[in-house]
């Protein structure tokens, strides 16, 4: 909610599960995709839409095309569990880091379109 509240335009944040054709139509109208590592994100990547992927346990380098600034991956800061092992929990992904990534992606997208 802190991210949505700071945005100038209200994003689509909650909608019923679309069909593949509906998802294609949504992506065709999109300038940026923000979400976890999932099928819709991969479709956005394939369509050339800039993405911000939110990762926790998976290695984002394995799931993101190399050599492009269009696709940004965010991971939470690790913390130690009871056994002293480092774990990555989505709750540790800072809203500030996500907002900065969104702002940068919007600026780069706007510059690319000029």
C-alpha cells in the first residue's frame, strides 16, 4: 500500500484472474509490469514490456534476460533464521527500494519513447 499511495496514477492492483487473451490485452496497454516471478511476467518480458520482478528464494539471474536494463529484479535483504542460516523473506523487501526501481523504470521508459 505505501507504493500505491505514492503513485501519481492509480495502478491496477486487484482484478479477477484473466484468461490468456485478456492478459494479452492487459499487457498491450501496459507500460510496466510489477510482480513476482510468474507466467504473466514472462509474457510481459516476451512482449518487450519493462518488468520489475520481485524474487525471494529463486535466483533472479536465472529467470531474467541478460544484458538488458528493461528487466529489474528485486530481492529482499537476507536475515538469519533460528539456526543461523540466511533466509530471504518477501517481508524484507523494502518499499523504498521498490519505489526507486519503479521511478527509474518509468524514467527509462519515457526516455526510450522520445
